[in-house]
């Protein structure tokens, strides 16, 4: 059973404006280290899966960027979606395409814009999940032990060891982004993980589940692979649904591997700020910054020098044509600026 | 007696970094309205003095910029100093040059980077001062009624009406930048004005005072006008002293015209911030800014869009290659960033 990797790289990254742009979303940014998050995602599992076994699903506008970022991946394996339909259609498209070439394939599905600080541990877990899927079948997820009652993530409840191994837990249920009180109870109980959005499974088992739980998607994707020139029409009709909600919540034999891997989806500037090293005054910089009598300030710049005098508790993001100054507790609200720009017709600052 | 204008345009504007740069200091900025401060200074007295009676004294590096800004002023009347020696040498150089053409000249001396909001009143006062100088001789200053105990300005103490007119006060003494307690007492007494750095006098009377009080300067300037090719050597030897300290404090027949003219030297971002119109949340912008849930924020940009989410009490200055974020009470401390840049060798951000 050959291993295949499906990288999901369709994000539009509005929460990272102005660093990310419509034409340069988060997966292409160099937020940590000197590679794009997309490259880092591929490199993480380079020892497990070869480049000619990788598919990247992205927006049609980003196909060229992906090809430029990952030049060794065959161009035909970069799938460009004419509109974003959430994760189930993206994965189903890649899966159907892979299945026609290799019906015995085992798939690893990874988002392209997450940080994983303990790369070795993740590599071992991914290897384990692919082996388990090959050996036993079933759907494997990677569960992050929650550090706080995050309301922006989905949760996975565990249900006891599978295969006689506490490192593989059966899944009792998936919980979508919960209200705060619910999140607090879940975290306190110790029975829940964050759903990191990474999966491993056999391609044929996945496609059977799509057929069973999302038959319209199964039909649409089969039609798409048979008639690629009809992509616009077919995508217009596909159900926009996540793999979690559309497949995992319904599937049998779903497992979670507790994953202490230093994971972060880096969904906001706040998350990015937490990942940066800080000086004695709790200031952190990604790019060139000068701090004078300032504390707990995070500066992220892709070019301009950013300097501070006598301020504290701020996030600042600077590019050559746009600057964002943000209270640390408002990092979810960047979209309000993006909305204002759209309404004001300032599209040049979004591209 | 013909009227001549001397504009002092040698400032290097470090307090306005990054908006001002070594090669683009404050007098060339468009801080208020759509003209540079230098142009505005000239235009303010356009009805009093013709372009061919204007001298501008500036740094040698800025001569071209001044010529570009004020194209109708004869090039020979833009004097470029090889180093800044404070105001007395600048004015003396222009005065000596004018005196050789027109020994009866009456001079109006204006800094090039101040704001005067009540232009009509100022025009009448300048006209008055020039008339008084022509008629009676003496040195005329323009005194601003203090609104707060500013420690960054010089003060002028009045000594009773001159020429039987309360609108022209004799000057008792000049006070250099005072400590705060002294400033508070002066403001409370009602007998002191801020020294706005603008003057009117007869050129021959001024040059006599230079000869009397600053003989080394008188010699240097005479040598300079006789031997312009020796400018480097001569400037290296000139005493660096202000007209206030070197001349006005010593001269007899010094007068102050109380000047309710909406004056501001716009010496800091704080001063500029006070001049900008504010919205209901006390936010102000010079350039394109978006405020989301923010208050008492001042954004000054010469290009980049600046956006705010959930912050308050900030000054932000943005250019394409440098951003400054400043606490409103730290507006005097911009130089600390400039110092850090110089020490760090980041000269590209200063030019």
C-alpha cells in the first residue's frame, strides 16, 4: 500500500492581513524560519512520502504559487479549485484522483498552514497513523491536548484505547467549535483533544464513506475527474462541508492519536505572537524592530523598520503599503479592517 | 526702505522621523494643507514682499530642494550652509549679502517650519513690524501668549507699551528654555510671551549689533561674502549661536508685538497631533487610516494605509520603509530611535 500526501492549501488568510493578502495568503508566508508554511508542511514528512506522491489542493489563483513553492511536485498534482468548498470536497477530489491511479493508496491529509514544533514526534505519529490505516483500516486523527478552553477549535472526545494501545484512542464523538463554558468543561475533564485537522486513512475506505454520507459530493467528484473541463459548473454545485462534519462525525472506526507535537494552527496574530521569542521586556519581533522604553509589544514586518517609544501591550504588523496596530485581545478582529477595506473599495490593499 | 524676507530653512527635523528624513526634513513636508511648510511660509507674506527680495538660508544639501520648492526665488538668493551654526550666522550671512545690495533694507526673518493658523492677523502684524522698524528702528519680535508652561520654548518678558501703543511692548529680557516651575510662574504672571523666533529689523542696525556683540561672526561673514569659495573654512570657524542669545538679549530697543496668530512651531508629533481635526472618538488622521473600536489615536502616513483595532492613546507615523509607534507623552523621544538607528548603522532608514 503506497503512501500519498494530500496538502490542503486553499486558505485565504484574512486574519493575517496585511501580512497575508488575497494573492499571498498565510500558507505562502515565512512566519517561522525561512521557508513558507507550505514548504515546511511538505518537508515535515519528506522522509515518509516522495514528491511524486503528493497532491496539493489549493485555489485556482494559487496554483502557480504552489508550483513555484514546491517545484518538485508534478504540476498535474496541484489541483486548483475555482471556489473554496471547505475540506471535504478538496480531499475527495484528491482522493478520487489518487484512487484511479492507486486504489490501495493510504492517505495522509495535512493543512498547509499549521506550526508543529516537535517535528520528530509528529513524524513518528504520522508514520504510525499510516501504518495503522494500512494494517487495520479506519480513520485516524491527531488529537492535541488542550492548553486552554479555546472556542475557535473543534474537539474530539476519546473513548478508550484501541488495539490494546493507550496511544491510539477510539473516538466517541466530534464537537464543533464550542461555547466557552462547554470548552472549559471539556478541557477540565481531560477526555477531550483539539482536532488538529490532520488525518490518515485508506483512500478506498474514505471514498466509500463519501459515497455513503455525502453522495452528492461523490457524484460531483466522479464527474469532475471524468470531465475536468466542466470544473466550473461542477464546483458551483458541490456541497461546501468540512471533512470533520461531513465524514468523521458519521464514520465508524475513527481513532485519535494523542499528539504532543507542539502544534498551533497559527490562526491569528495572537497565536503567531505566542510563537515568537521575547526579550527581557517581553517584546518580540519578526523582522527589524527597535524598542525604546516599551514592553509586551509584538512587531511583525515583512519590510519596513518598526520602532516603538514608550508603548506597551500591542501587536503591530507592517508591510510596505499597509500597517495594522492591534490590541492583543483583538487579534480575532482583523477581519473588521478587511471588511472596511472591501466596503471602502480599497482593493489594492487586499491584493 | 525696501522690504526683504529671510527664511530660515536649515532644520534637520529629527523629531519628525520617519516622516522627515535627513534628506527631507520638516520644512519640506506637507503636514498641513497641500503645500510644504516652506512654501506656506513664503506665501504667507507674498503680498508684503516679492520673490526677488527673498533669501532662504538652508543646508547645502537642501539648496536644490528649496529651489524646486520655491522656483521663483533667484538661485543666488538660496544660501547653502556647509554646517548648521544656529540662527545668528544664518541671518548674518543673508543680512550681509542683502546689505551690499540695499543698505537701507528692512528685514523680516521667518523660520520655515512653523504653523500660523490666523494668517491674516499675522500678515497685519508683520506689516506693522516692518513699518515700525523702518520708521523707528529697533528689533521687533512676535510674542505668543502662552497656553501652557512649555519648557521647550524661549520666553520674552514685556516691559510696558512702546510708542504709546499697548500693541507694541518694550522687551525687558529674554529667557532661554526654562525649567518647569519657572515656566509655570511666568505663564501665571501674564507678563511673558513665547518667543516665536520671528524678527523684523533694519539690516544696517542688525549688522551693527552683530559687529558689537559677535565680532567674530561679523568678521567671518564679511570674509565669506568677499570670498565665497572659502565657505568651508569660514563656516568651520563661525560661532554657533542663536540670534536670541547672541543679539536680542544684548541689543537695545527690542520690542515684542503680542501675536494672537494661532502659532505653533510643530516641534513634535504631539504638536502636529494637536493641529489635526478629530472624529467623535478623538481619532485623527493625516493620510489614509481605518479606526475600528479605537480612540484618541493619531495616524500620520505619507503612503501606507494605517489601521487600528481596539487600541487607544497612540501616535503612529508610517512611511513605506519605516513605522513609528509612540506614546502621546513620549513625542520628545523620537530622537532616541534616530540615535539607535545611527548607532546600529541603519542609515538607509534615516536618509
